[in-house]
C-alpha cells in the first residue's frame, strides 16, 4: 500500500485491444478519477516511461481477473495467461492510471495527518451516485477515496493535492457523504474503514478504482486489474509538484453549509475578484453607514452556494413609500431580475416570491424583462400565505416533506424584514406591517430543513436576512434598536441594494469562468477548460449594466440588465 521514500504509484487496467480506444476516450472524459499515465502497445509487458526492468504480469502483488464483467478470482501473477498455449495476452492493452497514494507523502510533509496510514489501513473507497461521462462502451459511477482531514487543515490538503493532477488532483467533494450518495461510511465498497478523529471533515478524492467499475459495467470477455490497494510502483519519486504552482490559480476552501456540512472551492484569483466586488457594493454615497455592517466573504459564500444550487426562490419588495401607489421603491426588483437572469443562464430553476398586493406589479416587471430580452424566459411568480404552523414547510417542500425541498436556496434582496416586536419598519421607524406578507416565515422554516441555504441582501439592517448582523444594526444604524430585522439568513450581503444583486450575478460569472471551481462543481468529470472567448461573449449578455432607460409605468427609471458590467468585473 505505501512505501518509503514516496514513489508515484499507479492503478492498472488491462483490456482487450478492441476496447482500448474506447477506454482511452473514457479516461480523457473523466480526468480526475482516470488520469492516464501511459497506454501500452498490445501484448507489451514493460512500461519504460514509468519504470525500468518491469513485467506488468508479475510486478503487482495481487491481480483481479474478470470474465464477462464478473470478478472470478484474484491471482499473484498473470503469467499463466501468456503460457501453456493460452493466447490472451498478445491481444491485451495495459493502462496505467495515477493514484492518490502518491500524494499522501506530501500531505504528511505539509503537516496534514493521513489517518489511513496512521491506522495501518488501506484507504476507504466508495462507489458514489455520481455518473462518469460515458465514452464508447464505458459508463459507470465515480469511485472516490475518503481521507478524514482536520477542518483547520482543509486549505493545506487542497493546496498540496491540487499540485498533482496525475494523482487525482484536488478533492472533488468536502463534507456530507450523502451528497455523493454514500449512506454508510463504515462500509466502504473497496479498501478498509478509516476512523474519524474529533474535528475531522470527510474529504473525497476521485479514485482510479473507477476503472474497475467500468470493467464491471462494460462486461468484457476477459480483463485484469490491480487488486484495490495493491498498486504498480513506478521509478518516479513523488517529491515535487507535477505542475508549476500558480498562486493565483491555487484553490481555496470555504464552508458553504452547516446543514448538511458542505465546503466548496474557488481559486485565489476568483476569490480576490469577488472580494473586490464586495468592496464596490459597499460604497456608501448616501453616508448611511453601510460598510459598518459588512462581513467579509458573505457575498462569496452566498454565490458558492448558489453555484451548487438547482432551484432558487428570490423575493424582493420594500413598501417604504407607504403613502404612494404602488408603495414600493425601485431598489430590489432590478437586482432580483439580474440574479434571475444569471441563474437561468446557469441552468437553475428560478421562482419569484412576492406579496399578494404586489403580484400585478411584479408580473409586469417580469413580462417587460422577457419582452426586452433581459430574461430569456418567463419565471414563475408566486405568493405565500400563512394558514398555520406548517404553511412554510408545505410551501418549501413537496407534500411538506423536509427531505424533498422545492428550493435549495432562498434569496431576499431589499425585502422588508420582521423586527423583534413582530412589526416591519422603514428606516424612519414607520410601521408598514399592513403592506407586508409573512415571507420571513420561509427563512425561519428553512433553518430546520437540511439542504436549503438562505441569503439576505440589505443596506440598512431592516431587510429580511439581516438579522445575522442584528447587533451591529442596533448599535450603529439610526433607529437600529427599533428597525433591526430579527430574522437571520445564512449569508448577509451588505451593499447598495441593486448593486448587491448585480454583484451576485457578476460573482456567479466569475465562478463560472474559474477552472478550480468548475472542476469541483463537476466532480472532476467532463472537459476541464475555461469557455472559449465566443462563449464568454454570449455569457456577458446575461450580466447587468448600469445604463438607464425609460420603461414600465411602475418605474420612472429601470436598469437595463444587458451588456458587459465593466464597473464590476473589468478591474
């Protein structure tokens, strides 16, 4: 399993030659689990690019033999398949694939404990519910190794392993195993159980045993592999990075969700740019004290969660002009539409949630956005009414089942939020409760539903979700002790309101063009590259600009959400 000094190790798959091209294509489509080190010629027993004086038929301590996709036996040598008149070997092609055992030495050097080594056990390997990208006759689920890592050392583990893509590279999942379809850590599909220590987080790397799953699913008449944990040892020391480090592209690890526990990755470069966006939206031309409420990386963590989401509900509406008709201000709806536009472009489902009194107005905004091409398609507009203690649960989840949420992210932008006394106040301290539906209840209920993350975007502290910074609002904002929203969101993004929505759209764009994040999002499967320039140009049409045009009767001015947002992304 492990040797000193630490040499590069390889998974080995041996297939009939007529399947070789398909399998190579399968490796190219799924580079994280199947990093191809070398493909032999038919019948070749040596592997000079990786090691001298080798004979692949005898250099592994234990082999698996498969017939018609079934494991029929394990053997210590494959020589019998090339002697005594058997002619199987001349038609066989060997594939050598990178192995995560190779980076364990560098984890240890970096001070990251390697629990399976400490416990003298083979690493735990699990069949996931994540399908690999198929190629030819090959399709199978991803197999992942799990190594427990202390939470404080996640960045170090990510950085070290990212340097060696030929040993599976950076992790493909950090956090709750069930998100990969793994229900019982105590029963690995391959390898041995590894014990967690207090403070450890489960970290999963793509695994070359995925190739064995490919054999089982494609059912070749005859195939061989190494026995999991019994690797082919190369002559290459694993003491230096395979790739030259680029600090800007090094991934960083961020906690995205506590329930379920989940982390995500993004490069230094993308993180720096999103942090710059966070500074931009904190500009305070009205001198309201916005920046005093800001907490670093709330925008980043919100957008990482949104990037992983599939169904998002957005709510807005602050009837601060309570003597007018309609009473709503123009802050909020444009930012909400900007977020919806980008989320749709990312393939997410988007729903707008509004007050009953504001349905006509918001429907007109959506229709206008579709008519002008801002929204590519109409999005559902719904209301929420409180008919009892389970109303929010039934709204958020199919049949009220917390295991079947309709949405995995709720976003409130410039949405009036409930204060401690149960009322809703504008910045002047006027109670506007009679104009506000209890959409806050959805954010309260979401706290107890695993898999739903919430974001609040505000600039005064009386907006839904800003309960996360309630104490700051009370001490720093005018009328803060009265108006402060009491309902927290997981992420409280502070900034001039529409700017906050525009920043979310732009940050999602930055994550979409971040190779580190995209690799993690796709579990290392599929083609890894920054989209071609022509595709990026198409994407810019989904980003907000700050050009103003005359539009619908409800607003004297409305931001045209198209074009490239140079103020936000070109710095």
